[in-house]
């Protein structure tokens, strides 16, 4: 791999490493008004912005999430720490799942774990899930590097360097896209088979 390719790959790795999750301890323990919620999310997830002017969360989005029953209604126009935890999950899910699919996931989640009625709260679930996600970062980066190196081997018979560069990049995009496609199919299958309904059914048996 020549130095330009090494630099390019390193820039990709650096951009991935910059992605971070919001530590629950950073979320205020007091209820927030909507403007405070959008400011908080924008500040703490700014590393995931594609463009600096992008809005991660708007008032309209929050109102739509509440309208579509993804988010419980605020209490006197204020949003709790649990609301923010749900908004963080929504932020990640909405990039790959439909509103309907997110509803299917959230309905049993909020019914069983939102509020004070459960031994396991949303904050504990959030901490558990994201602790494993962070552990997977090294594996993810290794897979990206492997796909990148593989893409550089494609179209070796193309003589034009410019054309070969384009086709190599296209191959890399395809490899990454196929990975996302397969995982998205797996998630949808889990949802369609109603595995996530089990906590709800267990509750009915109590």
C-alpha cells in the first residue's frame, strides 16, 4: 500500500474513532425543556455529523417521535433523562430502520422499562448495551481495514490509474454496503419474528 492509500485509510480510521456515545453520567438528572434537549444532543453527538450545519435533532423530530409513540409525552413540557436515553437510541436506529420497526422495538421496551416500575431501568440497559458496542470498535476497524485492502486488489487488469482508483473505491463502498445490508436484513428478521415481544408477553404472565 502506497503512502497516499495509507493516509486515506488512516483518515477513515480516525473518523470512526472520533465517533462516541453519550455517557449516561453526562445527561443531566434534571428535566429539560425541548430547546435544552436539542442543544444537549447537538453538542454531544456533533462528532457524528456529516456536515457541520447538519441538525441532529429538531423540535419537529421530537414532536413526531411523540406523535408516533416512539417517545412518551413530556411532563409539563419537560423531558427526563429517560427521554434523552430513548432519543439517543432513536438517533442510531433511524439511520437504518423505519419508524414502524422502531415502534416495534420501543413499545415493549418503554412498557416494561420506562418509569419507576421495573428493577432494570433504561439507564442500566443503555449502559450495558453501549459497553459492548465500544468493545467491538477494534473488531470493526479490523474489518474495515480488511475490506479496504481487499478492494485495492480488485480490477488489477485496469491500466488507467484514475479508472482503477475509481473502481477500487466503488468496490470498497460495495463491500461496506453489503455488510450493512446483511445486518439490516438480520435486524428486520428479528423484528418480524417478534423476538422483541417476549418481555411484553412475560409481563402479561405475571
